[in-house]
C-alpha cells in the first residue's frame, strides 16, 4: 500500500513517499521525477504515444496523420513565412522528443527538458474506481451494469496514472509506479500559423513563454455510450486556461489500451471557440455529473474573453453526443446570465454542482462572474427546456463588483431544516 503525494514543480512532476501519515512528512528523495524519466527515455526503442485531434477523430501526432491546417502550423517559420515539409517534419520529431536539431541542424530552440513547465495544471491521480455513484435509479441497477460491478471488475486492477497539463502543449499521463509517460495529448485548437503561437513557436529560438495546456484536468466515471456501447468508462476532461479557448475529452478507462493505433477511441471530442464563439479562454474547470434528464454531462463556465456576445454563460455539454465528431443542436445547452456586452465582456468561472435530494443527480449549479455576481442555475427538472436562472437575478453581488474567479464551496445549513420556505437550504461560500 504505497502512498505517495504528487507535486508539480516547474518543469517536472515529482512523486514523494509520505513517511508519516499523521504529520504529512515526505521522504527527502522522490520516488520518481517525470522529467528525468522522460529525458533518459530512448524514444527510438521506446517511442512515445502522442495523440491529437484532426477535427473529426483522434489521430496520432505523426506528420502523415495531421490535417492540412495542422501541417501548415508546423511549416510556419519564425518570421511567419513557409518552411519546407522536411523542416516541418523535423518540428514534429522535435516535439515528439528528438533533440538532434536543438541549437544545430535546423537550429530549433534548445530545451532544458523534454517535459515543459507545469504551472497552473495540478496533477490528478486515477487508480481503481473509487467514486460513490449509487446502484439505485436513475443509475444502472441491472447486475453487471451497476457501478459497484464496475468497481469490482477489470478496472479494479488497472495501473495507476497521474495526469497533468504542460505548457509544451500536451496533457501528459504518467505511470504511478515509475513516472514513465504513457500517453500525451495535444488539443487541436493549439495549432496556429500565427508567428508567435501554435506548435511551431515552441521550436523558435526566440520563444518567449506562453501558456498552452495549463488547466487541471477533471476525471470521473460515467455510464454512457462513447462509441463502444453503453457501459461504465473513465473520462478525463480538461482545457487550456490561459492557453486557449477549448475543452477536450479523453477515454482513460484502461491505460493498457494507450497506443497511437487507438487514437480515435481515446480522443473522444473537442469543444472549442470555433464550435461556439461564446466560449472564452477556458479558466473554468469542467465538472462532470448526471443531470435529471439522465444525461452525463460536462458543466463549465464560458471563461474569459470570448468572441461572442460577451455575456457570462454556463455550458452543459452532453459527453456522449460529442463522440461523433460534430456538435449540433441538442448536443449542448448554453444558459446565459444576460450580463455582459462585447465592449465590456463578462465571463463565468468554475461552477459547483449541488445534489439537493440525494439521488446523485445535479439539481443546482453555482458559479461567479467577473462582475462579482454569484449565479444559481436550476437544473432540477427532467426537461432541459425548463433549466435556467430562478428569477433571472444573481444570488449575490460583491461590494464594488469585485470579480469572483474561484469555484464556490457548498454545504447544507448546519442548524436549519430543509422544510418549507427554507429550501434549497444551501450555504454558498466563495
């Protein structure tokens, strides 16, 4: 029963044993250092598994599998011109870990480490299923389909993984046992032909730090058909924080299946500003749960600096419906606060989900905005058409409209009953 704490420290992620569980004292020496493990890896005999998305499906991050637009990013020279395919393919090799062109040859940027800096993306551990989804309706109740069956099934012995995003453009998955990178994912909205953006910019000798994949991922078990039939699966959903206007979903149920040949099964979908201009920089960390219409969803605020109408909005994205590679009406719901205009843009931060009746589904959502308004969204009805903001006004507004940028914490009132006019009897702390 080895217990470890994972910590992000700039350009690496370290795992330290906790030697005293009462005081939290750590071992002086890390069990592993992810950057050190990656730097010493022979990528010829042990090639990395790196995936991306071509707009329709997950694909390997290999030159021949990329879309024309993605290849154009890698053809872009530091001056904004167009390089040859040979140089572009060398950029792919560089991003995959080849160091032969660092400071020589094509004179790409010299790196201290193959693992880029981890700043705001915290590490998330995924081991055996450990959530508390019930075996009662509206969750699956048939033997073999219950969450308790999933917890006792093959997933109970799956290898532990630690996921974290880096500003080299990748969401990384490291083995708990030794820190070896088992998978990495590059979201497609990070590709760009702008001179000081995109993946080509990471190879530029004059590179100045930028954020790429900088949000802490969210992981949950869901019972949904994500392309392989209706079953329990483990889903990772994340975004880029200040690095981009996009959210992506990965199937991380079984690390043993991580390979580039399975790219279309692992990379489930992406939802970006190109799909809806009201999505801003994704500072809002997605929350995962089941709604009262029996959908499994990712819920997040629209973030900041959208290119739409400037209003603070809540997105409710059906996790299963994005798996077909396209977003259409009914695949997601957008609830606006009607607060914000293009010349003075508002934005919604990370939401908190509330289950008021104890059946495991989401009844209310609370989130704050840049104008200091705390909003409540009522999702208690079984019909999404009835979801919205009770009374249309914010629950609270801060003095001087000071922005609310953190996720609120929720609890029941400690001394007041839920009866009568006290409902919903939720304390909101922020």
